[in-house]
C-alpha cells in the first residue's frame, strides 16, 4: 500500500504542475454539450453533419479548425437526430468494424448508479453475463463477447489498455464504477492498427471518463436500495475559468455500503476522481486524470453455492456466522485498492497532430479465505495438534503497478489521414499465497516440502512495445480504405522463490513477437447509410501460467492469434438507427497442456471458429416513445470436434421501450443470454439454459428550479422485475459434481436515486 499511496501522491503533484500551467494563456476550449464518447475522430450527427467546435468566447470555430479539434479531442459526438440521443446502443456511420456505442445519457438514465462497468456493457449484442449474484455492482462480474472470455478481449479507459498482469483479465468493481463512466464503445473486432492492447483478437470494451462541464456546479447525489444499500457522493465542477486561461476541473467522491443479497456478503467502497483540462495557446490541450478506489468485501475467494447448500440454506447462501466453518464471514474477506492516472498532451505542431499519454495504474488485492467454500475439503490443519478440526485457509496477494506511454501522430494529406505511433509499457508484480490455520490465526505448514507454509511466492514483470502505422485513404468522396500494420514485442519474466504449481525456485523469461496486418473499408451509400468491411489479425499474449512448469524452456507456445473477416451496414436517420453485421473469426494456436506435475508442459493445439450475425435497431415511435431491439446468433466451435466451447452463449437478445419527453424519462428493457455450457464438449449436466433479466427505470428532472438550485433529479429503478432466480454460471469442481458451485440471479431489487446541481 505504501507504494500505491506514494504514487498517488506523486500523481497529484503532477496535477499541481498542471495548475501551474494555468497562468499561460489559452484561447480555444473544445467541449461538447451532448454525450461524447469514442475512439476515432468520428461524428454521429443528423444527416452525418460535422461536429460543432466551440471557442471559449462561444463562437463557432471554422471548418479547418473543427477538423483539427476533432483530431485533438479524439471523441465521437452523439448529436442531432431524435432517435440517436435515445438509442441504448448504436454504431457510427464511419465504423470500420461492428461496434456498440453506449452514451452517457443511457448510463445515467437507465443503469443503476450502483452498477459496475459490465452492467453497462451487457446491453450490447453478443455480450453475455454481467449479472452479479450479490446485486448490481455489489460483487465482481464477468462478461463474454461472442464467446470470448475475460482475458481474451481488451478493456481501455480513455484509450489506455488496463488489466491484470498475470493475464489480461479485469475486476469489474475496481477502478471505475458506472457512476463515473461518461460512455462506452464495445468494439467487436481487432480494430485498426492503432487499436492497442494485449488481447486485441476478442475485441475491446472502451470506457471513457465524463466530459468536463462548461459551467460551475456543486452536485450532491445519493442512492438507496435493497439489502441496506446506501451510496452518497458529490461532484464539484469549476467550469471554464476564463480568468486563468480556460482551466477546467472536476472532483468526484462517493461512498457505497451494503449488506448484499448473498448471506453475510457486505461491501464497502470509496471512490475518488479528479480531472482537469487546460488549453495552452491555440493548438495544445492538456488533460490530467486520477482516480482512487478502495473496497472491502466479505466474500470467499472462490465463491458460489453447491446444489446441496442451495437446497439447505437457499440460493443466496455464501457465508455464515459459524467459526468452525470454512464459510465463516470472519475468515473470508478482501481489501482492494486501485489507482489510475494519466497526463495527456494533444497539440498541433506544423501539419501534425501529436497525442501523447503518460500513464500508470496499480492494483492491490489482499485476500483472506477459507480453503474451500464448496465443502470438498475437510477441516484439520498441521498447525494444530494431531486430529484437530481447525479451519484451513489462506492469504492471497496480487499487487502490481503498470507504467506506460502512448504516442500517436496524425497528419492530413490530400489523399487521406496518416496515423503512426508507438506504445511502451512495463509492469512489476508481487503475488503469493500463504497457507493459514484460520482458527489459530497462524501459518499452516501443510506442504510436503519446505517452505511448508507457502503455496507460492513470486515476482513477475513484463516489458513491451507496439509500433504501428496506418493510412486512411480517401479513395473517393464516399469510400475510405485503411491498411495498417502493427508490430508486437512482449517480454515476460518470472522470478519465483516458490513457483506456483511446482513449488520450486524458478527464474525464466520469454519474448513473444507478432506482426499484425489490418485492412478496413467504409463506404458512404448516402447521407444516412454506410457499409464497412474488415480483414484483420488479432493477438493474445500467453499468460503467466506458461511458467508454472518444471522447465519453462520446454513450454514455449506461440501466442494465440485470430483472423477476422467482417462486413456490416449502418443506418442513421431521424427516426431510425440500425446496424447489422456478419462475422467469421479463425482462431489459431489454441494453448493446451500435456503431462502433470513436473512433467507438465504447454503447447499449441488446434483452434476455434467463431461465426455469427448481429443486429441492433432503435425506432422513434413518437410522443417520446422509442422501441429498441438487438440480438445475435453466435457459433463458437472447436475445429476438432465441432462442439461449442465452454461459457460461450449461442445467442443474445435485448428488447424494450424507452421514454423521454420533457422532464420525464423511463425505460423497460429485457436482456436474454442464450443457452451455453459450463464445460467444453457440450455435456448435458453442465448445460446452462437461457436466462432473462428485465429492468425498469423511471425518473423526473426539475430544471432551473430556483436561484441556487439549477437541477433536481429523482430516479427509481427495479432490477429483475419478474423475480427470476435462473442459473447464470457453474464452476465445475475436480473433486466431483456434488461440489460444483453455482451462481443465480439475485431476486428483484429496487433503488431510489436523488441528485441536484447547485
């Protein structure tokens, strides 16, 4: 924690440096009053109109200035059409691959403020999962994308890839709760060469911070919900400070507490966020961002309920008050601390737009857990007297810091846009698991060889760089073709005193390389319709477990790769937004293993073919009402036996109505995740039937209510309206099916939120 805290302090020192720049004059501030999200300087507007860039004096910038500003702000602006501002998901007319844009308006008016980022993403086609068994936002969730699992796709925040350092997985309740997210773009494909990350082959979930307000505000807010859930917070916006050169800042702080739906599964979370922007001269914009998140949760490390436990205690059973049980609440908890900071400078130098982001983020998870929440492991430790019934458990640490820099250069030529850049990144990680006697509160020397109380203790790191280049060629006035190339060099190192799995000292490193070509095209059929096509290579770095073998030199699998073929169409009119696509993904170098114990090695074997169709549409019915539907048919089968891979839903769908007219807004949306299997090979015993969650929201906003009170909003939400308790996941147990752990939909819950702007 000391390193994390000191780094966070250093980051705020950097903020002071930024504030010092405020004395420098700035003449142009770029901001948008609509929802602002995206990864390319693309504009969704009525009849594909260009975005409006506003100078600090309120006048419009000229066309050339607007183009430069669009490149600098690196955003997609949703504006113009009636239906575009209402659609839960939509695609850009400039898209070059399937995507789902989710606006800040949808998040604020439809998703409970308690939620995590996966609860935002789950509305999109081909996204499965995202439901927390403890209640929305009250425990970690996972989502799949076309059948790709967490660790097989990217996540970014303001364009910065983030994830764990043993493999690129994510923790949905850490870093960025939904209430501080300003928008999301779900990209179903590797993108262009400039799309960065360690797991580009599955796609990307791109999160964005909220845009800064042009006006000064003090905004307290609160949410109250089921299971004694409370969340309080406030946001302070300085607005554009003309007297110090257009400096604009925001600070947000919140605290959440809950008992949770699952038994004895309380959570407490604190989140702090700071963002500042400052123009320097006519052509430079500096942005500083920092967030800090702290969570204490009562949860088993490998949670879930067996069918026997569910029958005896209920489907919401998790922990108990019995100190002789491995499920005792006093033995099962974690403390997580995360921080995420970046300093971004965007500037026009001659004909080049230069965009550089220096960043760091850290994750510290200190977990204590009973040995086995399923009951498969009997009580008894070697720390106590022979024949004792003491409770076995462990302490697990995963602590890392990542540092990096992303440089992007853009130049506009008569023939199109040239983009080039490079991404550098390093990481340092400490991980351990210490065996404990939870009854006595001491180490448990249960291992066969010394050190007997340590399961593993290791340090690891990586160093990587990814240069890229692409050219967006304007072949005609209506056709753009973008070829690109990216090179990847990734070196992973391990220095373990006690290696995971083998428990022997291990020191090793491996370097993975790849060259990935990209080719995309977008054709404007008319002002409201476009089509696109993509052929692109994806890449996934082998995770740290490749070193969990007796001799890492014999275990050198190639990185897993994919070749994506996709075509699609997008329509944006006054009353209808629609997109549809067909995809085929050839996944190669699937990593498999052979042998056990000291003879275990990893190698490449076969692959998987992912193919399917996806579509989404929102139609404005009139009188404030819109209807939305999206869906997908997803096939993810191994090349060997042509059977669906584990945890890959065969379909997804969403349907519902939205209302927004004057001060009143609301929605009723149902999301269905299709049939899937918890194990490869489609075994009937591990079939998970399709399940549906229907959520309802209604809100009222009073505007300009007084001299001091600008806005007041009250919102009520009901999750799982029809009170379903369907199975949402099964975790198979190697000790027998009777110890398999299930997760179920939580029962119907409610929340009431109040916010104000002064």
